[in-house]
C-alpha cells in the first residue's frame, strides 16, 4: 500500500487498488473540541456508524455548544480514509463568494475597509457549505440514516446544554468591539436581559432545533432554498454594509471532491487536503525541515523547524488559492528537487522570507490576506479503522455576528485578499464571484511505512494552522514526544520576519531565548489559539490527545 501512497498528487480513486482485509483490533475513538460533541460522535460509533456519521453528528453539536468557532452557517474541509480499500477522499465544503463579488469590493478610493468593519458587515458573508458537505460525505460513506445524525444536537438544543467557560469568556470580550450584542437574534440569545451568558448556565436553542428538524426531514434542499435561504439572504443584505448574497447564490452552491496531496517524511507519508486548503504546507514544512537538518550535522532542530515554516509560508501565501480560478502549482511546489533547492534559500534570521519560484513564467501579486484565529477541528477513527480529519469554521469568532434561525453566518469573505495594488498582478487569493477563499485549514493523515494509518491530526487557529499541525507531526515522529506532549509543546509560528513563540507553557521561554540568541526577531505570546485534536495509532491501541488550550476531550469506544 505504501507504494500507492508515495506520490505527490493523488485522486481519491487512485488509492483504491488494494483492499486491506486484516481485522482492525484498535477499537474506535473521537477527539473533538467539546465533551458534548465527543459524546455525540461516540453515540454514532456505538450504533455502528461510520467515522463520517460520527463527524457529522459531532459537528452539528459543535454548532450549538461552540458557535464561536463553526456551525451550519459556515463550511469546512473533511478528509476521509476508507481502510478496506485504502481510498482517501477530500470533501471540500468551503464557502464561496456571491456571484456579484469583485476584487475591489472591500476597497474605496484606494483604501481598504478596516478588518473589524469588514468582519461585521454583510459583505463578509459567503455561501455556507457545511450542510451540503454533510450530505455529500454521508452519501459516499455514511451507514446510519441521515435523520439519526441530527438526534444528539436536537436533544441538546431542546433540553439545554451547559455554557462552557470558553464560550462565556468570549462573549464578555466580543461586546466591546463587535455587533454580536446588537444584532437581532444574536443579542437576545447570547446576551439575555443585556448580560452575556455565564459559564455553567443551562441554555436552550429552540430555533436551532427547529432548523435541524427541517434539515433532518428534508435534507440540504431545505437550507439552500425556501424559508431558511430567504432568512439567510435577508440577514446578509441587512445594514450596515449590506452584502451581495442572493437566493440564486444559495441555490447554486455545490460542494466538491478534490485531489488528496501526499508526500514522504522520514519513513512515513503525509496526506492532506489540496488547495484551497493549505494542507500542502504540512508536506513542505516537513520536507524542508529534513533538508535543512541534512545540510549541517550541527543544525538546531528548533531553528530548522522555524526556517522550514518561513519558506513554506512564503510559498503558500504567494501561490495557494482556489484551483478553479487560479493555476496553483501544487505539484511543482511539492516536487522533491524544488524542495531540495528551496532549502538552500534559507533566509537569514533577521531577513524577511521571500517566496520561491517553482518554474512559473508569471508569478501572482503580493498576498495581503489577513486570517484571524477561529475554527474547530475533530479527529475520529471508527471500529473498522476508517478515519475522518475534519476542520470546520465560520471564520473569525462568531462569524459575521449575524443570526439566522438559531445559528450564525460566516464572515468567510474576509479570508480573501481584501487589499491589492492595482499596478501589480492580482494576488492569487483575490476576491472573485463564485470563488472559494484560500484557507489555512489542514486536515491531515499520516501513514506508516507499510501504508497503515498512523496519525489523524488537525487544528483551528487561522493562518497559524500549518504551524500548529506540523508541530504535532514533527513532534511525534522526530522529537520523540508522546501524543499529548506534542499537542502541549509550545507553539512556534514563523510566518514572515517575526517568529511567534508561546512562552506561557513549559519550555517556551527557553525556546524564545534560544531563537533570540540566534538572531531571530521573536514575538513572545503568553498563549496560542491552537485546538489540536489528534489520534495516534500504536501497536498498543489508539492514543488520543486534546489541546488543553481549549475544552476538547477524547473518548474511546470498543465494540462489546
């Protein structure tokens, strides 16, 4: 099986040539951002559900209990591994720009709209993809009835859930600079009697329950047409700064499947999502890290990790975008010879990293994308060894803060490059009607030398996601860390000239001081916004890890 996986760019069907008939003896596991969601996943797995069934049920719950991060008003990337066939499938449920969107929609007289204004505007709202993504993935992989997947979220919405400390804490901060406490529906739900929800408070969401009941009964068509679609458009077109979303945009939305990117690291193989995802950055960082260490016997592993990130980010920022609109040179960027040459271009510690050129005649314009830290991630392995790595988002915390029948709408349009120089080539990630914005979301699998599943990983965190996820891969497979140690290890984010180091966790201060001594410009951060949830497959069984920076949990289930 490894020979089939050891390639750079693969379609899902290209991986299905050889069946794996060995019995799976490791049981099942779910790692998600909230205990309610983890319990929902286990409920589906215990009923004989596929990992995809569990992922959908868990995410429907996350939209209720963790609305600041994702929900049915947003979208996501869902990566599936079918163990019996070895097939990998990337389901792209990313939001798309309204058909009337244009490259200068966030600019006026040469000035770009400030981020907070854009974030809270109707212009920020793209066509949500999550519900259509559920259906596409369920049709391909699901085993349980469609309606059954909605039951955990329906129960919680009707009976109530305990507000988590993280949700309560964020509500207190959001009121000072967003419209969450002013917008109709959102204000009443999150700030009853004008006060933010408190941790431990029981909160019901009957409007969400009604919406879910309609979707469970009638499928995605009830979301993209009819009364729900009309309410979405009305919210998007409301003042201030009305958006461009129309009923036709919703009706025409379709998720898609895309190629899976795979590439070697040491004796294993990393497989992730292709653009508009940034999954390829995982392979680039790992391979550049290897080359940098090979260049010098005395090379420092931390510095090699930093420099690998700086070069990979520079290439990602310049070239990655929606491949339906831009020719993204993925194969060239992941080519072994290119990465070997690229490692020789290591920037000085005090220099601004520059993008490479994998042989293009015309290079896109300078990227100006700003990507805030939001999103959620869940990892699931079912009782047959099938796996899901699912990263989902509404973009910034609480999305656009616009409320529709129990859920929030995304602000995904701000994931495009909102500013550009009219004298340059357009950035690859410039706004265009019908286009998907580039995303840092990087759902990822790692396979061992025999081609067997080794790791399911991913994280939220905006443009820091490639750094967070690559830390888990390199930490587990090269630094000798355990699964939980790899998650807990200080986050190091090296995008651009500054290197951000998490100094509020053990080991962070020493890393920061070492990088400063080596000449890097270090930005110390008390904490980071990662939410890594991973499952590591060992001979002794499944080992899960949840990021203590958030509220995630891990649960195991073994068939009686």
